[in-house]
C-alpha cells in the first residue's frame, strides 16, 4: 500500500467486525449457563475471516473481546460444560421429563426460516412441538415425542448452528445433513466434536491472516465494561443531564485501566504481539477513558458518528438522515494522541439490521452503489476513510445462507473496483496525511450517543450499587490481609461487564433475563466467598423487576383520531402516537416472529387507541382465539377481543364481571378504541397494561414479554401544549 492511492474519486473502506459474547461461566458452579459461545464459534467467527482468502484486495479489521477468547479456550481444552451440550449428548432414552421439556423449549432457539427450515426433519419437529405453545403444556407435548424424535432434535439443533460452508466442505457433516433423520448417538458425538474442531481452528487462522496482513486484530477491555461509567457514573450526565443515577457515585478509573491492561496482556499472550487498536465496549468513550487508552499504548480506537457530532457541537446529517458533512465523518480525528475512526451509523446498520430481508445481490449492489457515490463525490486529493463498524456474529442468522451470498457478492464488487480500497486501520494511519485534532470529546456510545442502556433505570442503578458495595468489601478485605485477592478481583471485573446492564432496564428483553441476572449476582457472590465473608442478603434477591414500564420507541406527540376499521386508512392517523416493537421489547434474540409484530398506541381527550400489526393479516390469524388487554392501573380491568367482539371486564369479589362492548375492528390490522371512562381513569392517572395472545384459555405470548406499557391520561389541552 503506497501513498499514491491518494487520488481523486477514491475512498478507503475500513470494515471492523466486533466479535463478542457475554461471559457465560457461572462464578459459583464453574459451568457455562448458555451455549452461545460454542454455537457462534462454529457458525460465525471462523468463516468471517477465511472468506477473505478469495479476495486478494480486501483487508479487514477483526475486534476480539478477551473474555470471549477465554471461553473459547475453555471449550477447546475440554473444561467448558454447558447444559445444552450435556443434554445433546445424553442418550434420548435416559432423558427425564424435565430434560425433555427443556429441550423442546430451547432446542428451537434459532432463526426458523434460515436455520431450521433448510432441514425438513428439523422443521417437522418444530411443527410437531407447535409453532406456538403454552409453557404449562410443554410436558404434555413431550409425551408425543419418541426417543428417535429427541435424538434427531438433539443433533439437528447443533448441526444447524454449524456454518453451511463448513457443513458442505466436511464429508461427515455433509453426509449427516444428507441423511436428514434417524440419527444415532454416535452421530450426535460427531457433530459436537466438529464444533470443537472448528473452535480449535479459530486462533491459528486469526494469527495466520493477521501475520499475512489480511486482517488487523484489535481488542476490547477484558470483560467488555463501559469504560466511562467505571471512571465516573457522573459521565452519563454529559448526554443525559437529568438522568437518575445510582445512590453511590462509581469513580474507579483504576478499574478501567485494569480491564484495558488485562486485555492487552491477554492479547499479547495469545497472538504474540500487542494490539494497535481497540473498539471500546459499545463504542463508549469519554475524554478520561481515551487518555487512559493512550497511556496503554493503543494507537487507534473506533466509536460512533453520534460521538463526533457531540464533540463538534454540530449535526452531521439533516432531519431526514442525509449526510451533510462527509468531510467530517469520513476523516481520521485525533484526541490525546489516539486516532479515532467514527462509524457511518447508516451504512453499518444497513448490514446489521436491514439487508437481511433483501435479495443478497440487490443488497450488495445497493451498498456498493452507496460507496461509489461517496467516492465520486469526494474532492480530488481528499483522504476519505469510510468506517463500517458492527457486530460480526448475530446478524448472519437473519440472512439466507448465513450471509455468504451477500458477503461474496459485496466483496467481489469491492475487490474489483480500484476506486474503493479496503484497508486495515493501522495501514491507513501509516499513509494518511491529514489528521483533525478534536478539542473536546463527547462522552457517549454508539447507541444514541449516550449511556442510557447501561445506567439510569432502576435495575441498572441497583446493579451499579451492588458492584459498589461488593468492591468496597473487597478493598477492605485486601487491606486487612495485606495482599490483593486476584481471583476475587476477576469476579468483580466480570460483574462490571456491559452485558448484564444491556438486559436490565426496559431497553431490551430476552428469554434468558433470569439467567443473566443470576450470572451477574453470582459474580458478586463469588467475591464474598473468596474473601471469606458472608454473602449479603441483597445478592440473593433478583435485580429484575417485573412490574415496570416499557419505554416506547417515541414519545406521544399529540392527539390522534384514527378510523377504527382494521385498515391502515392513512399513514398520518397514527403518526402523533407511539409504538412498541415487539421483536425488540420481548422475546429471545434467537426467536422467530411472534403473532403480533408491533403495537401502536395514542389517545385523544376521551379515548385510548390501540393498534396491533402482525406478519400476516389479522383476519387470517388462527394461532390464537383471543387477544386480551390486561389493565393493572388504575384498576384491574381487562378487554377481551374474541368471537368478533371486544368486551370489557372488571374484577370483583365474585370474579370477572362483564362491563359491555367497545368499538374495535379486525382486518389487515387490529384497531380498538377504549374510552377512559370504561377504565375508571381520569386526567393524569397512570395507565399500565400488557397484552396476551391466548388459545383455549392458555397464554401463548405476552407483549411486552416483561413489564408493562405505561402512559398517563392526558389533559384536554395536551394537544395544544405539545405544539408549544
């Protein structure tokens, strides 16, 4: 790579794929709670780099979290033990009723269209279990499954999570895929052993490609903590001045420094050299953390364009999302002697969240065309670097053929175009002639340019206070003993990881919320055990709060007057209301579509309006026979939508008493109008509700999965107030 690349109508393309999984090892039992390190390792981490052998002009950046490498190493060395693997290898005839229930609930945790349907037998087993079912009914369902059914399910769950490229190239796996059913116990062992073999190839292949200059490996602080919040929880106020913070201000920059130091040392031990670059966890930065990073010897980092906008005090896009300052975004910036690459949020999210539903070639062409337009619009002699930074694993489950069709189509287009130079970060720094020094650096992350995901909610703040109290006990124990309890500190650092806070609060919800909560508290319990102290009672109490409000995507901005006809009469009739994305607000990251996809709601002075959208037309849905709106506040009232009627019920000593019908319509969508008077609600009262999809009196699904939709009854002049 030479400086002659700086010519007109050319750009540098910096791809950074971030490889990360939470730390699933339970600090008390030593066992792995969830299988996603093993499964993503066999499906995502290796093929993302070996694919580059086919494209000589493409170089990329791969960011690795040391705690992920540590977990991979445990599996490779045979010291990892997750429940999913144990139940996979357990002979079907030895499975208990509880084992069978667990398998039927959890061994379909994969994208149904892209991982399950390609295997006809696997999809048949899904249909036999039921696309939707009541958890209370799962043990009854299990009696309809034979030992052969369970053996096939145990194997196919694991086979589906192996990358299709490796399944095709491996003779034994290809043979098992062709066999399709009637698997043996020996077949199951083959599949699990192949997963471990793929994991064994990871580090050597990463080393090979790193040493060959095809990829540049970078690192994240050891347990993926939010560095600015370790330095000071008050840093959250930079972007959120009115945020509610924990009782105790967490001010331990030495923990940030320790997590960075540990990550660099671990990286050097594994790969034989120190990393030049770092993706701070979730792109979270502040001035103090970058100064610490600079002291560690790291030369470059990445974060989001929202941080650049906040640092410069000016927007980079117009109100329609069009980029207005490419000269600022597509430049290398410097703060405290560290080069900072700012990700193009739009381009990165197209790959992460949008293109999976497109035809692969159309998606590749669209992305490529965007890059060409950037190149052609760049001034002659400008040093434009376009940073595409995103998760390197989770997106591909939602693409056909695990994303290979899209990536191959895209890489070929880029590889053959002299206007686009795919490059590593360190290569770019070695030839870049223009650097822009930032006078200040905004404290924020890649999500909304703030830290709201990880602090501010009751659950987040409780968790931070638990860490604070445990850390205080650990320091006191060290002072008393006169030595540092290294093992206990590792457990504390694990508890500082961002993943627990990702699931606390109302931002994200997962079927495994209780497992994450338990893992977090067990890390802290282990600290007390290792210092020989009694575990405080508060750590035995889950941080999770079930009865809490879920934030909508947007605030309600004014009154709405929708026509209750079951059709989207006009885009504007729901525009001033808000909505809840069911996929983001309830259910597993690995679950397929639920019955209801989005819930819209809003009001006028007299009525609450609710609209539900589904993947198919509502009038054609047969999966449930009733949708029930459960109001908790201001009173126990429910609205049952069934048999072409919507009827309200109020709770009394004698049970549920009908209170009459209300207006609703079900066609393409479902719409309902509920007078506040029917709910016994008056101005400024809080409304709290959740919705269930029911079949034969059993709950199939709940929206949101955890917590409630909350809002306040408006005043008559609410609409006017919102315009001022």
